[in-house]
């Protein structure tokens, strides 16, 4: 009998094959005391473990084929950088000296302290960086405990065409397994914003995460199917089910092969309405992919990683050099830089020294523009650098999490003051630089017309807008089922924001995950959205849908949507629309 287990889709595609269960041995870390006379030997043992872990990661990186996307090695480099960070290399040694304890225990104590900080982070993407801490620490611990190399790190063909099942996977695991020819992977934990999930999308590996307790229902060599589109794991499929998914595999292969032809094609609906497609980008190395998919620029450049894994925030020159490199990579394409979107709970990673308490609910605390306005010494260097960079290419400034008009006015005044400063120093900048705001709080959405009168553009951040509108934590397994992009309240807010921008004659884009979901593309077009900023992996697919849509004919759909009372009703309407068009 076929067993179906529902998880979370993180990378589309279908894989059929035998399962291989990866067992990460539970590391037994115990505390024991050492004598003063043993201190130097213990410190040396810890240093050697760091060096060995570093060597292992470099060996993994060296096995990555040259033809592989640059994104891949970047994740390994991230873990290598963590092995240079004093929070992992020096703090445990301080604990060893102070407590006269073994290296394993000191590392565990420091790991627990770091993970607690990440657990309190409001931003879903950044909070999942705790997984990276775990992965790096476990690698060091395995060396200290003299554990054998993990089976999947031994290069041979035993993983070829296998579907991997694990509690969780590290980026290094994922890269190695892809290199050894795995067909897909499924994990019991993890989320769509983890490094492993991002890697899966970059590598084109079908992947499903969040399959809680799935390993109870599978054993090694079982035949399984991974449906990366629906987040489904099928165990022991019958003949008809297997045949159905084999057919879908063939169809998907033909479909994705055809998307490449759209790279240089204009983005225009069947009835002649031009649509702008830009990319969401995080790391400087990602910018090469922007041109590869024919994006018309970057609609969202997240700058938070400039502040991570460091003691002090980046200075103006570091900001400037980073943005200059990005502009050079884009070769004339426009760049929208989102200013710092961290919170008080992230202060250990270079977000300032006086950021206050994180509080019980950091999502509602001192974060994003609130933090920046409270700590102008953190904010001004970034704004100055962006303005200086604007002299070298088309740059826009985007302010996250605006809530009231006073915040907006403060930012605009600060920009004007910095412009005057730069002018007095004869430093070049674009005097007509565009400044926009992210609408991701219900208060801002309701008052979008006020913001639209004073800003050059608006961008809808659906991830937080949905979360705040529905009053749920989208990374909390207990309530994330309530995270509903199609809820009538969410759609009404989105439509009102678009209308406010149109009335003020300024562009409105959408940069949240909803914009990159092909199931929502036609709905958003019908609501009036004309600018989408999406992950590069989904851009061509979104373009295809746009080019095959007659926007004028969506009027009847939108009328029906406005009269719905639940997200389920809207979903059903969209399903019917897709059926009618086939």
C-alpha cells in the first residue's frame, strides 16, 4: 500500500528511486575537568580540530566541478568563514581556560549560546542560520571525538540515483551527494529558507523538507517518489502511481528545457501589457545569474549578510566597495538596495552595540528601520555608501518595514543631509536617486496612499505582510498552516497598495515569495501588479505564464475573488482557471 507523507516543498521536480537513509550519529558530549598542567595540550587539541575541520571542508570544495554554479562553493565558503570567526575559534578556548574543562564541552556551551541568539531572530531567513552553526560545530566535534567520516563523505557510487532521507543535511552534505549523483533528498526538519534548501534549488535537485517522523515509515532500499512541487513523499508506490509520476517526469523535462528560449524574449502579456521582471539577490556571487535569466535588474538586494559573523558593523568603505562590485557585475542593470533589515536580537553579529533587549517577540520589536533610526551611526554609513555608489550606476534605496509617516520623513531628511555633506566634500552621487519603501506591515498597507505621495516607488513584502496580517509565526510548525497568501484580507491589502501606487503614478513591485509562486502570477496580474521581483530560479517560468496570459480577460476572475470569504475559495478559483486554460 502506498504511504503518502506531506512535507514542505523547497525545490521543484520529481524523483523516483530507492531510498538511502543518512544516519547522523548522535554525538555524546560530556564535561570533564582538566588540570592546569593539561591546559596547553587541551587548547592545542582544540586548535588541531579546527584545522582538521577546515581541511575537510576545503577538500569538499575542491571536489565541486568547475562547471557547477558559483553559488555552490559560496555555501562551503560560508562554513569556512565560520571556522575563522572568533566566536567559534577563540570563545571556546576562553571557556576552556576559565572552567578548566574539556574542549568538547566548551564548544558545546558556546554553540548553545549562539543558537539561543539565532532562535530569537525575527527574520525567518536569518533565524535558520542557526543550522549553519550546528553543522560547523558538529564537524569540529566529530574530529574532537575521533568519529569516523560520515558514509556519504566517502567518494564512491553507492549514492548514485538514490533519494536521500535524513533528519537534516548540511550544505556540504548536499554538495557532496549531488556530486555523487543523488536524485533527490527529503529531510524531517528544515525550512524553505535554509542554506540546504537554497542549494537544492540552485543545483536543481528535487527536495522536500519538514517531513516530521517520516523515517518511521521507510527503510533503506524502499522505492519512493519525491514530488518537489507538492512537498509529497510517496513510499512503496503501486504500478499506476509510479507510471503517472514517470510521465510527469518526462513532461517536466521538456517544459524546463523550453524555458531557456525565453531568456531574451520581452515580458509582455498576450494583450500587449509590458511587465517588469527583476531578481531577488542576497550574495555578491549571485549577481552573475541575474543576466543569465534575462532579468531586467535587481528588485531586492538584501544587505544583512554584510553584518553577519562579525564583531563590528561594516564601515562606509566596505559598504561602498560591495555595492560597486555589484554594479560592475550588473553592467548597467538597475539595482535596488534594501537597507539594513536586522533587529535588536542580532547585535552579536555586527548590528551595533546598544540595540537594547530583543524581548519576547522580536518580530514586533526593535528591528529594520526602527533600529536604524535609533542608531544613526549604524545607518548613516550605509546610506552614504549607497549614495556614493549611485554615481557609478542606476541605484535605488528601499526602506524596510515602514509603519508611519514620521519614519519615512526621518529617512528622507537623513538622505538630504547626507547629500549636502557629500556635496560639500565634492563627492559624486546621483542627485535624483529614487527612494522607495517596503510595504509589509498592515498599518503601512492601509496607509499606502500616504506613503505613495512621498516616495518614488513601493515594494510589497508579502512574507511579513501575510505574517503580520494573520498574526502568526510562519516558521512555527504549530501555526504555520495559517500562513495563507490567498486570504481575502491579504488580497485586499495587496490590491489597495497597487491602487495607491497607480493613483500616485509611481511603480509598485512585489518582492516576497508570493511573487515567485507561479500559482499566483495570474491573480497578481489581475490585481494590477506590473513589476515582479523573484528568485532567479523561478523567473523564466513566471515570464512564460505572463506571456501566455491575456490580462484583460482576468477581470471576471478578480470580481469573483473579491466576493470570496476564504483563501480556499480563491485557491479553487485559480485551479479552475488553470484547468480552463489547458
